[in-house]
């Protein structure tokens, strides 16, 4: 199955047996908007499933520049690398709004795999999906022009965390983190799109007015 490189509803792609094994040993966690669930270097002792809300996954470069990798929304799984080695976290997870999660401890999943060894293969296949997703992110960053990356990310964010009006409540700096660019570069493109009537801009809010125009940019037809 091919996935958009900026979104990955992993749990829906798990086998029924693996999904049951994961969810049967889950406990509920609620995090408030702005609250960090875990940071880089924290113990990798659990994976999480998003029931409601939105969780930003991001990293910080050695020079202090933040790069948001993705937003996890309903049905998404994250932190699953912890199941394999229990090593410290390689990214941070922060709630963009109040979120309810299911937390599954590594030891519980390992116990399920010991009881049903065939689940190990299911889990490996699921991880291969995640690796292909990460490869897609790197390809976007390396090869796509900034307008294309920006259009793709903005449309995905609108579909996943947009309000009923389709608007994305995010700052231009925050959006720049998602596409690996400067705020100035992103701002220049957004202003141009606003002048063409494609989007509306207000403080920490971007509304898509002409979806077909952005789709054309995302398809590199009008970059």
C-alpha cells in the first residue's frame, strides 16, 4: 500500500491480531495543548495510539533549529520504535491541542509476542511501512521545491487537524518547521497565494480557499 509521505494511519494497516494485541494492553493518557508527552532522550518504554486530538512529532538540530516531522491524529501510532530496542527517544512529542491517547508499554507487547510469535512478523511488516514513510519525507525534503512541499503539507494539515471551516490553526513559523524552511521563505509564498485568492491569512490561522490551485502546486504543475 502506498501512503502519502506526510500522513500515516498505521493502526489501520496492522493485522487484526496485531491490532488486538496492541489495544488490549492499553491504558488511557490525556495531554493538554502545549504539553510535551516525551522529549528526545527520554526512555523509550511505550508506544501510543491517538484516540482524539493531535500530537506533533519533531526534532531539534544541534544549532537549535526545530523541524516538525509530522502530526499524529486519530488512529495514528507513534513511538513504536521503542518496541524493538527500548532505546531513548529520538524525537519529541507535543500535544497541539488536548489529546486522548492509549499508551502500550513495551513489556506488555513483548509478552504478547512471546505468547504468539507470529505477531513478530506482523510488527516487522508494520515497521516497513513506517520506514517507507520516512523515506518519502526525506525525498520530499531533498528533491521537491518549497512551494510543492508547502502545498502538500498545508493540505494534509487541513484534512487532519483543520477546523470545521477547513482552516489550519498554525503560525507561519510552525508551518515552516513542517517543511524544513525559514519563516521568511514560507511567508513570501503564503502572501503570494493570498494575493491570488488561494488562501486567507490571519494570526495563527490559514484557510484554504482554492483547493484545486494548491493541488496543482502539490503535483508540481504550477510550482
